[in-house]
C-alpha cells in the first residue's frame, strides 16, 4: 500500500510558501498575473522587465500581495542577465532561487514577402536564445534551492501557437510559432539535463488571455478567437495562475519535461463548425 502523509492536504500540495522566484516579463500581461499568483501563494518574487517605469508600476501593485522586488533588465543582453543574477543572489541569499519563470517574449506579424530577417532574429533571440542563456546563468542559484523531494523549478512560457499553426490573427507569425515550438523542445532537453541536478523544467502553452501582446488581436478578432476554442472563450487569469502554482508546488514536484496547454483545447480544434451553431 502506498504511503500517505500530511502532504496530501491541499494547502500543502499547492503552496509556494517560503519559495523565491524570478519572473521575466513580469510587469504586464501573463507575467504580472503569474507574479501575483506566486506572491499570493507565499513566494518572494523578483520581476524583471525592460522599462524601469513599468517595473515600478508593477511593483507598486504587486507589493500588496507579498514581498515583491523589481529590476529593469533586457534578458537578451548578457550584462543585464548578469545584473539580474547578482540582484537575485543578493535578495535571496542562502535560499537560492526556487522558481524561474521565463516569460519575456516578442512577436512579429507580416506576410512572407514582407517578413524582415532582423525581426525573425529578434523574436527567436528573445523567445528561445535568452531563455537558454538566463537559465544557464541562474543555474548556481537554482541548484542552491534544490533538494530531492522539492526540486527547483524552471517554467518556460510557450504558446499554443507552438503546438498548431494559428490562423485567427490573419497575419502570419512565422518566427513566433517557430520560436515557441523550439522553446517547447528546449524545455524537454533542459529537463533531461537538469533533472539529475534537482531542477525540473516544464512549459506552459497558453492560449489567448487578455495581455498587451494579445489585446489588439482580441479587439479585432475576438469572436473568431472564441469560436476557435472548444470552450468558446478566452482564458481567465486564475486559470493560468493555477497551472503555474501546480508546476512550482509540492503537487508538481515529480512533473518534469512536459508542455502543458492552457488554451481550452484550441490547439486541437479546427474552429467553429456551422452544424454546431444551434447548440
């Protein structure tokens, strides 16, 4: 018979109490939602974003939920990653870094004839290269926080667009879709390499949630986007928060190398069907 423990208590299973976290792109959109979720769960959180003004605004809001710190940093720049690592080391001390949420991202939409090389490179650099580089740079802090039953966690924010070819945006997003598919596989590769070092690596593949990146598309094509989901709607903040808390809490300690879609099933849907309109 399997051993049962007090760990079966739901508050213990889904808690981030005492953990330390870095959330990139944490000043707005999904990053802000996830930072709030971690704070509400009991973690101490350091958010990073490129603009100081956005960091200050987000920190002022998030501090109502717990100990939140902010640093203006562009994760595509090596010196900025070093500054983020040094600040995290100063803040968290001997605790190390329990949770790294690689959320910072970029997008670009254009027809294939008009798609510039530098835009493609920028999206890939932000969405893939910098995730690898920052995870590598923060490894010493992640290893400090790791132990056998409570590994350190890396959570990469991919996209349903890395699981299917999106059509509702009307403008092709070649680099974004390719970058998120690459990020999903990078997640698996890192999971194999870092698992033996006490660090799990997983990805969340969100669908459409209201965010700075998605709001324009939702405004223009919101009905089509809802119709493309079997659930007929976009995601709510607590639904992405719940997925994150699972992956970083005791409940997710044995989950490693997965890509978790949180998109209402959109990545397996073929969109609205005329014969279903009456239901």
